[in-house]
C-alpha cells in the first residue's frame, strides 16, 4: 500500500519577538500572569506588510530544501490558514506562483488550530488514492492581524509563523512498522462555535473582525476531545502511549499540553513543547514544533510521532506518523 512519508520539513518565524513585558505598557497584565496561565514567554509578530503568504513561502522553501526536491517535483500544495492574504483566491495559489510551480493544484483548508492536521489528512488521501506522489503541506498564520489588542485574555496568547512538510508516496506493507502516516482521525462539532470564533466576515459583517474566546470553556473541552481522537489512533494501529517516541501537540497552552499528556499517560520527556517560544500560532504550531525537534536531533527517522490539535468550530484531530 502507499504511505505518505514526511521527507522534509521547514519553518519560519517573523523577526520581531514580542516579550510578555511589552504588554504591561498598554494592558493590565504581567509576565508572571501570562507565564503562569499559559507557559508563553514570547510570540513573533509579522512586520508591517509581511503577509501569511510571505511566511508560508519561506517555510515551504526550507521544507523543499530539507526534502531535496524542487517545486517541479510536487503535484499538490495544501495550505492550512485562518488568516489568508485575501478572501479569494486561496493563499496557496499565491505560494504556488511564488515557487514557480505552473502545474498541479493548490488550495487552502480552514480548520483554525486543527488546520495542519486536517491538511495532512487530506494530503494523505490524495497520496493513498494515487492522485499525488508528492504534496507540500503548509500551516501559516498572521493571527496578530485579527487580535483585539485591548483584550488581555486573547492578545497575549497568539503569534505569527509558518511551518511546512513535504509528503512523498512510498510503498509500505500495511503494518504499523511502515514509515509514513499510519492513521488519521478528524472531528468537528459546530455547536461550540461561540466559544472560539472571529466576530466578522465577508458575508456577515463585511469586515475582518476580531478573535473572541471563552477561555475556560475551551480549556474544559480541550483535554477530553484530544484524548478521544488519540485513543482512536491507538485502536486503529494497536499502539499505545508507551509506544510513542514523541508527542507533538498543538502549541496552544502549556497547561492543556501537560494535562493531555498526563491523562494519556505519555511520559513528559516525550512531549515536544515550543509554546513558550512562539505562543499559539494556530495551524502553524505543529509543523513549527516538529521542525524544531527534527532540527535539534530529537525526532529521527523511524520514530513514532503523534500529532494532535483542537481549534475553533470546534474542530479536533490526530495523525499518527512514523518518521
């Protein structure tokens, strides 16, 4: 059977790193308050004129270099984002153009913080069906553009960034020992929309709007939902937490990450945590964390890695992959 193997990854963060102390100048908060509740120490903020497509292109080029392939070798680009450059066309086609790719297809997917997991799952289906041999999957966001900078409960949480992976079709035997994506599980439940959303849009208000969140409600649902899709992945593969080499969760809040790992009985030493360095970058957070752990030598070929995320909608999902 065909497996979707990650053959390269890359990431990009804007130059400006905004420390927690900078918020003290214009809202009632402190570095201690932010770190205690979220684990975040800083986040990167896109420069004036720096767009989601800029971040996505930079991460994509690094992933292509790491995979030792060119845009000519790709069949498809899927870009996960909730902060596109334009209402249309898809930011993915802009990245496609910048890379000089004049063939194949490119499109965006929108599942907020779960976007990268949804995009990986979609790419895996293209490869398994034989429609694509190589797919570039990107998560890129400029959440700083949709934040209410007077709302201390949300503006301290999010940052900008991008991460990308190149997937390649390789033959497997259909066992959990195969390299590549082993199983994917996606969920959504629209009844939770009002708990995490943006209060604007082309059809409703004709504005971009600002991010709004009921933080306690999101936290309350997060751990249970995450556990659900991870246990489904275990059931599908016969694996368990003890078999994981690494757990790479969505980097939203260190308390959520720690609580999820504890409930799933995942050894804390196996958890990749980067939220302190870049905050919640939504669809970009998992590939950013993955690239960090690959580059520093923690994640190696053959390692069994669990990705998971939960985002507005609510959406949530998991992907179990052998690197």
